[in-house]
């Protein structure tokens, strides 16, 4: 017997899952079948690759060596497949996104980064849908957000890189609101307001807002869920609602943006790609394009420009 890519994949899945049962479920095989396959792999490798530990199965010294080599080989194969796909000029790059502020300038940046290649772009309201469609091959790359400590699980065969590790959400309210002149606003001062519900409901945002308001001593009234930007802004300008917002959002007549004391709600922006469709160099180009699109909006509000300059640790890497 010779080791094949499927054997290397099995070894990696066992290590990642921490148990044969979970690894078998991820691979779509029975646990006895995976156990038998592991024994055959171990005979070829010349010894045990895993032992049972307190937290499940753990790699032996030999197992760690095989894992290192297996991951390298699988990564090279992913890059080979992605490179071949990228080299075909007739194959479009399929990008999926949620509604982030940086999208307004993203298209031009991506056009420059992957000049000459057709790009298709679709917007989704659900991060869960984005990741599922990435795993199924509908998208090659996705751009999405996470709020506070929420982490979006990613499918197998996907890599991800954090674009912005933290940005403090602020509040948008009518320019006629009694708090409009304040430099910073305590969340508790907004008790009794009608809130725009966040468009995405599975990125941790709604839970983060409710938890932050509870900490401030009230339960928010989540009254509106509107995806149309103009209607969203018009309701706020009319004084009928307030909303949390990315600090890079544009200035809009009739409304003001103000930071919240203590930064109770923060966001994170990530880029994820299918390794079988997007090569590592191409992922770097896309990361740079998204970073430049974000940076173009940093100075939209002086308070965020000041915060950004004071927090270099959250800046995109290598841009």
C-alpha cells in the first residue's frame, strides 16, 4: 500500500477533530472504517500516529512528523488546483459579501488587483449562508464581519485571514437628537429609543447589542430591520430610530455619528477563501484590495481617525 492524498487528509482530520468519531463524521465515513484505515496508514508509516490522551487522541512524535508533511503536501495540492483555476482566463472569480462599508470602494480595488479576470459579486444577509456557499463551491472567496467575541465556523478546505481585528461600533442618530452635540454617548442615555435591528442576524451582532444594553440597564426596542440604505438613513434623520454602525460609515445629511463610551460593541472583518479555487498569492492580492478599500473610509469621521491612529495593532498587516 502507498499513501495517497485521501490518507493524508484522514490523518489531518483526526488531528483537528481530536477523536476518531468526530473525524469520521467530518469525512463522511463510519468510525470502524476510519479506524481500519488509520491502522493501514500506521503500518506504512512504521508506527503509531495517535495515542489516547486526556482530551481525546493526540499525535505521537511520529504522528506530528507525518502531520507536518501531510499538511504541506495538501497545501501544495490546494495551491496547484487554485493556480490552475486562476490561470484559466474564462473562469470568473466568485466573491460573496455581507453589507460592509468598504464594499463601496472594493470593486475598483479588486479590478486593479486581478486585472483582466471576470469577477462576480453577490451580497448575502447571512454569514451562515456565506460560509455554507463557500464550502459548497458557490463562492471562491467571502468577506464578512463578526461582532464582539462571536466566531463564525468555517468549512473544511477554507483558509481565513483577519482584515480588521477590531473596530468600535458607534451610534447614528438624528442631528436634531438631544445628544447630537455630545462628543461621546453613554449607551444608557439611549434607553427608550427605537433601534434599527442589524441586517445580519448570525454574526453575533444582535446578541452583542442586547447584552451591551443589558449591561447598561435596559432592554433595547428593536423595531426596524431595513436593508435599503436610503430608507434606513431617512428614518434616523426623522428621529424615528437610532442604530449602531461601523465607524467608517459615510456622513449622511440629517444624521450624526457619535462614539459610544467604553466601546461596548466592536466588530471584526475577515476574508476567507476556498484553497482549491484561490491560490495563496491571489488571496494576498484580494486581502490588499479589501484593506485599501477599508482605509479609504477611515477618515470619514474625525473621532475614528483619532482612534485608528492610536491603535496601530488593529491595522491590516503588510498593507
